[in-house]
């Protein structure tokens, strides 16, 4: 178990995951949470990151920072996704090692797995085949992050662990229509169509790609669970183990936000990986399972979206 009074660094605390991790740690009674905004620390800069670690001396690190985005952002800005993430993972892992951090959790992504991996995807599928081209840069950086944790553990004995979440959503998500992921993008598109009185909404791709969605608060709970109870070399999948088609997702969002809307599929847009659902048996064997249903999660996220829009605080 982590010591609740020790200094904890949440790297990436303003993002979807980081803000949820921070809320979870506060609820759990962690009394010394350290964060820093990107205007004050460029996590890609090793000497700046070293200076920050020397000054703050965290004992635990949640490395959940990175340049992230949906299928369009990933496929049109591959250099940024590769460079930014490679650097951020490298600088923070190295600084954590050099300052003898007690434990670090690194957050990867399910896109590390081969495009045609057997489904549900087990942890062993890593590096067993070619990657999905639409997010190859991001995936390569994430694979390097896992290997950093593994090799620092092997060479130096550092207690660095990695978790691989499936597609995430929830309060604090990025609702940008071009750069964001499917769930927030569809939620916003249905919302705007409803406001404008439009009868139809466009969904990218064929609608037949299959994805699994995990509420970010479940992920934050799993991250803390792993920090408290897991110290192995192998990365651990985090998901629900349940997937659905993009058409089914779009229908669920429609039913909540704009029930009379008709769906139009724009097949000039890519589907990306045909199917992505994680085998979560390693994590459930350790004693953790997700608790938020997709319907409840959609309601919660839409409520947050409406509140944030009213306050003018949406990340677009
Ligand atoms: P991915 O899991 O890395 O492919 O991430 P995304 O969340 O960006 O996309 C998931 C699937 O949703 C893909 O098959 C997309 O083509 C499809 N999709 C449908 N409509 C949208 C949309 O408006 N935005 C995004 N990002 N994806 C969409």
C-alpha cells in the first residue's frame, strides 16, 4: 500500500486521466499531491524535469501525461505524437530513477497491440505483429514507455509498473470534433444537431469497427489499485472486457442526446483497427473489475459536458 502522506506527482493532471487520478487520490486521503502546468514545466525537457524532481522529491509518480488525440489527430500529426510522447516518457522515467522514486505507474494505451491481434487482446500480444497505421507513431512511443519501465526494473530494480487502458471517456474529455476521440466527438455532434434542429448526424467510417469504452474514473481507481497492490514487470490491461460497434455506440449517444436523429456514415473516413477489446483477466485475477456501465457513464459525461459548456470551460 502506498503511504497516503508521502509526496505524489501526477504528471498530466489537467488531462482526462490526470484530473480523474487527482480526484481519486484526494478522495483516498493523499495529503501531499504535487502537480505542475505545462507553462511552468516542459516535460519533454530532461534538464527542466530533473530540476523539478530535485526540488519536489516525489516518492510516487503517476505518469499519465502525453500528447493524445483521436484517429484524425493521430494520423495527421504522427511526428508530434511520436516525439512528444517518447520524450515525456523518457524524461520522467529517468528523473524518477535518478531521484529514487519508490514507485511509478506508467500509462500506456491499447493501441500498442498489433492491428490484427487475436481478440480479446492479451498482454502477450505485444510486439507479435504489425501496428495499426493510423496511430503507429503514438503506439511506438507507448511501447517504448512500457519497455522503459521494464528495463529500469530489470537493470536498476526500480518499482516501475505499466497499465494499458482501453479507449477512455468521461468528465474532462476533449470535445474537439477533429482532434478528439469518437465518444466525445459524437456527443458534441448530436448535441449541436439537436440545438440546431438538424435531422441527421454524421458518423465517421462504416460503423462496423468495434471498440471497448472505459469510464475514466474506473481507470483512476484501477491505477491506484495497481499502485497499492501490484509490483510486477509485465504490463496490465485495464478495460471492461466488453465491446460494441461504433454504430451501436452512436445509437446509444443518439438515444441520450438527440433521439430523433438519423445516422449518416461517412465512409471516406477511416475505421482504424477493425476491433479492439482487451482481455482483462490478469487484472481481474488481481482483484479489480470495472464498475461503471456504458449507459451510466454516458449520462455522467453528458451532464458534465452540459455544465462545462454553460461555464464556458469545454476543451475544444
Ligand atoms: P481509435 O480507437 O484510435 O481508432 O480512436 P477514435 O476514438 O478516434 O476512433 C474510434 C472509431 O470511431 C474509428 O473507427 C472512427 O472511424 C470512429 N468514429 C466515428 N465517428 C467519429 C468521430 O466523430 N470522431 C472520431 N475520432 N472517431 C469517429
